[in-house]
C-alpha cells in the first residue's frame, strides 16, 4: 500500500467548511495576530505546527488526530463501497404490514375517546363547583 502524505491544511479547511465556519471567524478565535489571509495560507500548508494544530482542533471541536490523519480519498472510497444507488431506499418499507386507512380510523377512535374523557372531566368539575357554590 502506498504511503500517501496527508494534507493537514486541506483537512482544516474541510472541517471548517463542514462546520460552516468562515476563515475570518477562525482567525478571530485564533487571536489578534491572525487574519483571514493568514488562515488561507495555513490551509494551503501540507503540515502544520503541533501547537497551532492543537489550538485549531479545540476551536473546531475536532480531535487533533482527525486533522492529522484524515485521508479524503479513503473516506470517499469507504462511502462509495458502503452505499450503492438504492441503499438509501432499501431502508424504506414500501409494503407496510398495516393498512393506512386502518391507522387513520384508529387515530380517529383515539381522538373520540379523548374527547369523551375530557367531556366527562368537565362534567365532574362542574358538579363539584355547583356543590361548592351551594355550601
């Protein structure tokens, strides 16, 4: 197997984009001596100093090892080999074991039973109030 070099700067960019964080916001969190241009240059570096990498992993709330070791090509291969075109639909049951109309009728009956319980409670409450008023 070929020993491929991981591009840590590109990994930072990928995680930052996945989290919806702009370069300016990352620069702000990194401190006063950082700006958008400096973050852009950092994301172009293949390897990044460990102290900076640690600070960025804390800001992005991503394990440092993920930034150091994520190989995009391997991730794409895993996704491609795990899912086929119909796999998302395979989890959907197109032949349910119940009839949809039966389910609607069941819900309707439950609604009626709830309404009847509410009416009974209202009647009981009215009777108690009448007793209190008569005392």
